[in-house]
C-alpha cells in the first residue's frame, strides 16, 4: 500500500451513511452539544478520501444562521495534515455561505484538537464546567478518562470570527 499523502486526497460531500458509520465508531452514534443532540441526518459533511474513494477524514457541520458549528472533525490517519485540510475546507464552506462565525465544542481532554483549532486562529471563549455530565446522560459508555488519562469533565467552546477561507499566517 502506498503511503497516504495530502496531495493524493480529494474532498467531496459526505453521505449520511458515511457520517453514520464514523459516528457509530467514534461518537456512540450521536453528538450531544450544549442545547442540541445531533444525529447523522441533522448535519452536512465533507469527506476527505484517497484515490480509491476510501475515507481518511470527515468533518461534519451545521449552519445555524449567522454562524457555522463544526460538529465533528475526525481523521482516520493522524499526523498527515488531514485535520487541517478538513478544517480549512469547512471554513471555506462557511465563508461561501457568508457566515461570520465558526465555532466548535470539544472535551477538555482533547489537547491535540485544541492545538489544531488554536493554530488556525480559534480562541477559547468559554469553559462549560461539568457539561460532560449531561453528555453522559445520553452516552453512558463515554469513559471517565480520555487522552493521556485526563478526566473528561468539561466542554470547551472555541470560536473564530470571519472572514473564513483566509489562511492564518
């Protein structure tokens, strides 16, 4: 098998079935946010695929008027820049729709993802202390500890104000 390289990938719309498969594997089938519970049919997605049209990354999002929420960002293979490519692609989508704000939620243990967002100009604007308790009401299998053994307790809200599609220096 040839190594996966960023320039060998292409971006296309994700199908609801692809979103469902990734969410079943990585998100226990649904995404619980502050005031919303998303199912795969509730979001749009962009799939990053290899030359065989096999999924190597997926970003899902919801357009809620003046803002776009990045609901999930998943890379099947890490460390190749695929997450950055997906984040840029969804920002371009938001820019094309005239949205002035992009935002995302993540658990407090996901430091790699936080670093990706912060490097793209996002800012941590709120910490929703103990918000994961509500998530666990819908996802009882969610572990108590996450990456690096960090207790999963809080949701971090990050945002980036437009214009989107402009690379961060």
